C-alpha cells in the first residue's frame, strides 16, 4: 500500500458525489446500541462546511464500566479467546470482506467527519483495511508455544495466551487505518476490545462496530465508547479490568496514558508524534525525489504522524529543490473532499485549524523564509477549515517549526553540507518515527539507514505500507510495533509449564 501517492477513484454510481445517511450515533456495548447513561451528546462537525452532521452519544464513567464488564465477561467465558484460531480467522476474514462491501460508505464518513479525500480512502484505506484483516486472519491459527529441553524427567513447554481486555485509543487523522492496526492483531490473538475513537471521528468508528457485528464477532468482544480523553480515555487508562492500552496520538497524550496506567502496570503500545526528516542528496533523481518528498509532507493535508515535515537538502541543489517544491505547492488545489478534483481537504477540526495557522505565524516570526502558502485558503464557500500548503525555506533546527509537530501542511526545508551534516540534523530532533533518504548511491543509502534514529526509513520512496511491515517509533515517537507478525507479540503473554514425569 502506498499512502503518499493517491490515484483517483471513479464512483460506481451515476453521481460523482457519494452520499450516505448517518444513522449510527449510539454507544456500542455488549452487542447492543445504547444511549449514554447521562443522555448527553456532542456534535460531529463537518470540517468542509462547519455544519453539524449528527449528535453522538457521549460516554460516561458508567458507560466505561459497562464496557469493561462486558469485555471481561466475553473474555472469561471464552466466546472469543477460546475459539480455535481457525474459527477466529474465518470471522476476521469476513470482517475484511465487509470493509470492501461498505467501502464507499466508510470513505464517505471519513470525508464528512475529518476531511479525508474520498478518492484517497477508496484507493488506499479500504484495500488496506481488508488486507489487514485478511493478513491477521491467517495468523490467528498460528499462535504457538514451544517445547523446551530442560532437566531429565521434566516436560517443559510454553503457551502463548491473550492478555485480556485491550483499550484502543485512536486519533482523528487516519481514523480507520490507525484503529484497524490495533483491532486486527488484538482480535487474532483472542483479546477483547474497547475502542475510544477521537471525538472528531466517531461516525466511521461506529460503522466498524456494525461491521464486526455483521461478521459474527460475539457480543462483548468489541465495544465502542465515545467521549473526551479526560473522561473516557482516563477511565480506560486507569481501570484495573483493562490489561493493555494501545494508543496512537501525540507524544503528550501518550505520556498522560503512561502515567495514568502506571498504577495498574498495563501493557502499552505507544505510536506517537513525529517530525520526520526526508533527506535529498545531490545525486538523487530530483524529479522523483522532489515529488515523493512533496507527497510525503502534504498527503492527507499534512495530518500524518510520519509526515516528512523536515526536508533536508544538500546545498548544491538547494535552490533548485526549493523552487520545485514552491511551484508544486502553488498549484495544489484545496477543496471539498467529496469532489474528485480536490487535492487537499480541510483540516479535521477547528482546534487543529487554529493550531496550524498558529504554526504558520510562528514560522514567519522565527525568521524562516516563506515561499508558498502561509494562510487560510478560501475554496469559494466562505466556510471550512482550509489552509494553503505552506513551504518555509532557510529553516534551522532551532526554529519551532523544525522542532515541534505542527500536524498540518507545513514543510520546513533545511540545507545541509555533507553526509555527516545531514545525519546530524536528522537525528537532532526529539522524535524518531520515520525518515526518508533519496540518492542514487546504494552504499550511501545503506549507510544512512544504519545511522538514522527512526523506526522506519524509506529509500527513494515515502509512505509505503503493507500489513506485513511493522511500524513504530524511536525516542519520543513511542515504543511497540503495529502491523507485521511483530505486532502479535504486544497482544500476547507467555506462560511456562513444568510437568514432573518421574
């Protein structure tokens, strides 16, 4: 799967603008759709029009407790954890098939609630979601222990067992992909799940619950509770009935979860922030490198944890690369995410929109050279959280826009002198989620890969993903891995059994 290069999807119907009714707005607990115990709701807002899409149930501590009890009961009775791996795999395969069946509706919901381009959801997200569940469906029957050669007269072996209840706390930027990367391995290994989606993106999360139900996932195995992080998220992080928290979010959010979960010693997977360096050496194919690096920053309006937001360029080609990127930014078309001609949708919500505009202002105040963008964009409606793709040149590592994750379409271009200088600058940041290297010299590429402190390194490409490829960060970008067989390890625990045969 290529995240950063988007084809255009041709809708199956007569109209190029899909439309689906929004009907799922309740919590999903123990196989039932229910209102919040308080009756309280919150608004799901369309970032394109700033209009309300629906009123969605806002979970309470009582709702969290009900979900924990349901998930624990389902785990202890074995309706899922004690199914054979083959049986679990069959259900997970059905889940994957249903993601394709409901693909257009899921893509529509993402466009409406967070501004992701419908075309990108259809060409990237939906195939990946199906492939992810099909991949882990295969692994479900391959969770094995081993026999150990120990003292004579003893039979010693290990069992690989699920942890129990897993809380999945997910963000707004890739609401489906970043959720499924937790659900699929957790379910394949026999765990039960409580999902807390971002408050900006509850609608796609609820459709996933309906898909689980249709596929035959038993009641209590999969639950969804919406609500604020300070209430629902904190309750999940501190509850003694939850064995693991898997979160994708900002580093600050991850630190809060780590602290909240410490008293109950939960297992944790932390997929956190990034400020990834994308290095272009003078011997790179500049046509390919500049386009790939541009996409690696501005895809999904820059709301990507692994975005190549620091473009490091060798001085001998610096001016040419800056000009190429500037020209590309000037012709990028923000617009309605349901319009096939749009190249960049709106920022997902008002608070993120304000934050992104703030970073644009900070970049100029810090002395970076603004070469494109730098302000809000008007698509002709006078509404929506649209901003221009923004490029700053002559940035240095001390500037705020080079140190902090802006989580929007803001690119910082930084010059470097030689190989050692590039690696030094790339590793000087607190984050270590991903990085990119562009060069025709394969020896140089491998040398850079070995020295870069990042969980993923793309060489002469960017944003490539596959269910088999593990993903996760170094340093302040977190720990643990999602995707690949490696992710299974973070949802299992090992039991050693000793049998006296004398």
